[in-house]
């Protein structure tokens, strides 16, 4: 039987951020720690649905949660965002090199 390839951290981050609800949650959590119920309230969803979204964000490395008494506190994890930033920086660097090469080629005078 074939083994499934290991999922890369960037894939988990992009999959988590592909959902608008989770992007809103990340926006809210990036302003400071909040409870799961505080995340659910403006989104008009049940606590169970909000918790499922938080679990996806936690598996992706974008947030951390910790139990404080009877509530679960959600905090942003800067390392998760650094995975995305590094991936984007690599793509930007690659395209800058390609475009610089194209620019240099276009600026060369044609040989006659």
C-alpha cells in the first residue's frame, strides 16, 4: 500500500487560512488572547463550531490554546505566521530574480 506524503507546515497554514471564518478568528486573536466563546459570538456560531475552527487553527500552528478554569483561551502563535512569511519570501525572491533577468535581457542592445 502506498503511503500518503507527509503534509508540510505551509499546507496546513494555507488550508486553515482558506476559510474566511478562520481568517476572521486569526484577525481577532492577533489583537490579543480571547476565549473560544468570544470568538464564536460575533460570528453567530455555536461554541462547538467555533471550537472546531480553533482546532484547525491550532493544528496548523497559527494559534495556541490553554485551559484556564472553565474556559479555553486562544492566543496567536507567531511561529505559525512565520511559516507563511518564509514561504512568501521565497516565492517573491524567485520572481524578483526572474524579472531582473528578463529586464536585463530586454535592456540588452540587439547584436547586428
